[in-house]
């Protein structure tokens, strides 16, 4: 199977990092977060539009502090409760709020995709493509590394769990850095893994391992950035094995204190389960924010000024690549749905505007899964989005929504 690599290659990303601190809000979405008192403000910029932000109830004092810090007033956004606009010419990289980890980036449409999941405290959530997309590779390392992941964790409160999976190790590591910076990782596990084959359910479920399997497997202690030598050796070996294998074994690169991992052993964390166990002990909510051509993101299109417009056909228009992408998207959606509990909800989103990567994938998926049903996105009633071609699915159009382009479909899994 073809593995998709980011459009922006690793080298590109590294060379771009130096300009990160100079980035302005006009160039990218981001959000602000107040951590210690669980207050949150998130802000998003979009092209010619103002910036949006989200503020948790009760944080007015902090809002004033942040306004002081970024030297402007935050204006409330009518369609996203507790979100605020900010002028697009503000710089935040140098602000205290940013440096103290009160700010992280998210596009408003991306925020909406997470809200569509309707995460409740206590939920076990799977984010199958959790690392920041390559659209925002430049900015995401600082501003929005796994922004949806951060938002899910914020909505979850202090119970439940979030499992973030991504195939790109370096970008998932950036998400880990952000979780640590914002102290959001307590309930979170991060796996470098192929989302099309990932098969682990939340760690909070106690699974029986055979006596033989348990032997010689160390119990996970509290996570520290410094891994014991034995574990580093095991991981290095597993990477070597993965390199020559079609199927990548999941690698646990981070787990929070209350993610359910501490106290379990490897066999318990990595135990494979059957479909019956998944229907009972799988995830309550799954987000499949799939890899795509990013053609709905004006920010991404603007990157061609740097990359050169002659790379457009390779990066976006190449039909073979798009065909492969739709296969990948369908596989991600299918596996995400497999890991969903009966009665749970899955949100599929892409920032492509093409029918093939959105309605096309959804239609194909529905034709293959009788237990899947599209559901209305209740929260979307006042969103500046429009119905997509399939009933109950929607699109944020960058021309009319003042957000990045995004397609969202929400499914439930019927008990069969
Ligand atoms: C649109 S981005 C996700 C953005 C992220 N949700 C955020 O909010 O910042 C798509 C992600 O899918 C990942 N990806 C591509 N193929 C994958 C696969 N087979 N399994 C898991 N992740 C994959 C890419 O590495 C990329 O990080």
C-alpha cells in the first residue's frame, strides 16, 4: 500500500521553522488557551477575514489579560459560542500569552468539525489522523500542532480518554510537544501507526492476557521524555521490523498520567481485540480528519508562492495521486468506523472541496456498511456552512464562511 507523505517534505518544514516566530495571524489560524484555571480562548484567522477565538465561560478576567497582552479587543463570534474575532494583523508569537502556553492555533471550521463530534466528559475519543496537516506544516509546529486533538482534550474535561494516531512520526511528535506545552495530555495516548489498520481500543478496558504473554513485559510507569534504555532498544528494533513490513506496528510515543496506560503492561495496551469486543469497548467518538489534497485551504494554496506553481500538478492535480488518496480516505473511514462502539459517532472531514474526496468517499462507504447511518449535525444550525451534496453533510466554503474550506459528515453506528 502506498504511504502518503506530506506535501511539504520534512526538509521544507525544517527550513521554514526559522520564520515561525515572525508569522502573523493574517497568515494562519490559531487559538489561545488559559490552562491553569481551565479557561480557554482560541482564535482563528482566515485570509481576508478577522480571527476567531473560543473562550470558556468564566474566563472574562483572563480575556482582559489576553486582550492587554495582544493589544486589541476580542469580539465574540455569533455562530460559535465563546469564540472571538481578532484583527488579522496581530502578531501573537511574541506575546506572553503565547509563550506561557495560553495560545494554540485552530481554524474555525476545524473547531466546528470537533464540535460536530459532540464530545462529552467521560467519552473515549479516537483521532485517527491526529497530527497537524501538511497545509499548516510551517505554522502548525508552533501554532496548531494537532489543533483538533487539543480541542478534543479541552472539551473532554477531566474524564475519558483521547487516543491520537498518525502515520507521520515527526508531526505526531510535534503534537506531543504541544500537549506537554499546554499540559493537555493527562488523558491522552499518542500512537505512531497506520490509521487504516490501527486496532487498539481504549486502555481503560481491562483485557485478559494469557499468562505467557504477560511474562517479561514491564508495567508502564508514568511517562517521562527520557525512555529507559531497554525500551529504546525495543522501539528501535520494532522500527527496524516495521521498515521491512507492510503493516506498521503501533508505537506508543506518549501517554498521560490518566490515559489508562500507567499500570498496564505492554500486552494489555497492545492487545488485539475482535469486532464483538470493539462494539462493546470501542470508542464513543471517532474523528477521521483525513489526508487530502487541501485544495479548500486558501492558506495551502498560498503556499504555492513558495513551492512554485509548477508543483501544483504534482501536489494537487495529479489524478493518480487523487485516486490513491480516495482509496486511503475510504480505508481510514472504514477502520475508524470499525473501532467505533455501537451507538457511537464518527465525524469524517477533509479540507478538500472535491466531490471525489468527500461525497464520493462517503457514498462508497455507506454502500459497504449497512450499520452506518449519516446523522444531522445538530450544532451546525447557525454555522456559515451550506449543505453538501448528500443529505446531512455540510461544507464550509472559504468564499462565504470566512473560514478554511471543510467538508463534514457525521455517522452513527447502528447496533446489528
Ligand atoms: C488533515 S491532516 C490532520 C490534521 C489534524 N487533525 C489537525 O487538526 O491538525 C491529515 C493527517 O493524516 C495523516 N495520515 C496520512 N495517512 C495516514 C494513515 N495511513 N494513517 C494515519 N494517519 C495518516 C497525515 O500524516 C496527516 O497528519
